[in-house]
C-alpha cells in the first residue's frame, strides 16, 4: 500500500515513519518533508499518529502517580500479547497503537475523575472555580489537557488562562500569543477563546491561533470555527482556510501552508523568505536568547529553511553559511557580525 492510501493505524505500523518520529535524521526529514509538501491533505493524519507515538513525551499530560501508572501498565500487558524480556521491554509496533489508544482513554478518564473529586469541595463552597494560568517564556513550549479533555500545545512567549473545571453551559478560556487547540467535542457546551475584544467559538475541531500585537490569525485544520468581533459580526472559516485580522481591524480569509503554520508544535522551525529582523525574532522566541547584531544586509535580503528539532548552533551554522556572516554564542546572548568585522 502507498503512503497516500494510509490511515492513522497504517502510519503507526510503518517502521520508516516510526523511525522519523522517534529518531529523525537528514534522510527521513528529507523524505517526509517532501512527502507532506506533496500531500498536505494527509497532514492531520500524520499529526495524529505522531501525537500517539510521542504522547508520553509531552509535559503535563499524565496525572497518574508512579504506582497507578505501573498498575495500569501491568494490566494492559496482562491483557495483550506484549512480551517482556528480562532486560528490555520491547513493544511490537503491530499492537502498540492499540495500547496507546487504551492509555490515552484511561489517562483521560482518570484525569477527569480525579479532577472532579479534587474540585468537589471547591464547587460546593463557591460558584467560581479557580483560574489556572499557563505561561511559557521564550524558548519553552508545553502540551497539556484542559478539564474537558481538550489538548492544547502552547508556544513560547504565550499565555493561556482557564478555569480548573468547566461548570457553566460553555467552556471559556482566554489567551495571548500562539497555541494549537484540539478541542474535545461537546455539542451542549461550545468552546470559546477570548482574544481581547474578539472571540473564537468552536464545538470540536483542530486549529492554530495567533493573537499578538493587535493581530489575529486562526488557521483551521479540521472542523468548523466562527470568529466574532466586539460588534457581534461573525465570520466562519472552513478547513485549510486562515482568518487574518490585521492591526487596522480588517478581516480576510486565505489558504495557508499547513507545515509552515502548525509545524512549530512538532518541533519544526521554519523560515520562509524572512528578513533579518523577522529571522532574529523567530530565533529569540524559539531558543529563548537575545540577538545582538551590527550585520549590514541588503534590504532585499531574505532567508528560507526548515529545521526539525535542531540545536541553536546547528541552525545558526546553516544560516551563516547561506548568508555569509559570523556568530558567537555566549550563554543566552548571540552576537552576529559581518566576516570583515572580526
């Protein structure tokens, strides 16, 4: 079977795909980036398969104690055909997607049960639940679940505020910066994101949201999203469409490159015809550094490149070779100069 005929289960069983997810290299990066570019309609399947394989690598996703986790794991092993050698635990990938699915369902169930129990006293004594704020500095990205099961990937220099439990007829959060949402479907309670005076309303969908410097971008991967401004005007977007609200308040819709817009959550740092100021800003946000430069570049200078889970030094080496500049790394400070300024 060809890759363009694969579903999520097929990707989970494919050793070449698993190798790329777990141990990416130049060869696998070259193949899969090119393949995704030629088959953008398959990106949501690839993202879902990657999430299952990498699920336990994300921060804040598991709320089980060590004992609960081991009990759960032993029960799964007991009821499956997974074999455990004396020295190593080896998962046959043929069955791992089933185990992963069980883990995700059980994690979610245990999370919801514990969360309900832990908040029972609070709800009975007060109508207002505790508000939780997740705030990422530059250089840090996190993935976590909200009380309703919605998965959030929060980018660097971003903040999300949400209640410890959703008790009303809606699920309302507020954010600033950038985040990717995979919203749990609940037809009785819409999921609402406040971004200043504007709101984004969904039921169950996946999308990328940027709210920064009075600009708003909503890139829809699947499902349906409605944007509503302060005056109550509503605009709906379809999958593979991005809504853009500029600093002047003008709203438009446009197609978008899936990897370029959402790749950050899968550790893809992407430059596309970026000027030096924009390039420096991306590096500072991605790695949590400060760039100082007296580099003299032409006004038409731009840089394009894709880096997957690479170090700061590796990225700077690649850019410097293509752009002919020198750099020096001193902890969190990066100095960039022209070669003749040594």
